[in-house]
């Protein structure tokens, strides 16, 4: 069954807890979403609060995918550029699909929903995202239409002696 996507859902306690649980579960399963396992929802909460503040300020929009039970199963944050010369593209951050739903095509569905949302934004011509090397994520994003446009070798240190590339990907919308 497909996910149901919603852009800019009302932030309720249930949504907040669902986002925290998703982020922790993805991180603890080895996902590249800003943390390294093991993490708890309390570790993630301050980062989510920063995202909520940016949402209130109009700098970020939230895309949520819910499964057939109505549970938060996928997310992406669409962030606007504040620099006047870069307002024609957006960043896609914290792209997550719950581990129990991976392998069902939901990642592709999430990226398609994010593309649709970005196309609905006035003046947006491209989406950029970064991904951590070492997991093959650049191949996945590439299969969804994104092109690798840059790479910083060893920019992400996940552990002593375990440095990963920071890979920049771009999806033109025009």
C-alpha cells in the first residue's frame, strides 16, 4: 500500500512524537540523517525543535508520509535559501523512510512527493541535497533523477578512522 503525503501538516504532539521516533529508528538502523547510532529521541529532540523554529519562521517546510495505519513513515524537510542569489533552488534535508518500510519503493515515492512540492513553489528551479558516502545513496538518488554535482572527500567523520564523503546532488526542475 502506498504512503499518503502531506505538506505542512499541523504540528501535534502525536506528529512530534512520530517524527522523533522515525528519526531515532532510522538513525539506529544506520541511516545517514545527522546522527550516528546509538541515539535516543532525547538526543534528536533539540534538532527537531530547530526544524520547528525554522518552519514557524517560514524557512523550512515539512513533508510527511504516513502509512496505512496513519503512522509517520517518511519525511523530508524542504529548506529555502536565504541568500538573494540562491533563492531559485531549495535544499532537501532529513530524507527518511522508516526501516520497516524500506524496500517497498517508498523512498522513490517520497522523492517524487518532494519534487511535486518544490514544483509548486514560486520560482524554484532545482532541488539540492547532500548524502553521506559509504552507503550507495548517491546511486539511489541518481536513479531518481538527481545528478552528483560535487563531493568533499572525508568531510563527514562518523567515528575515529571512519571518514565519509559529503556528496552534493542536484535535481533540475526545468
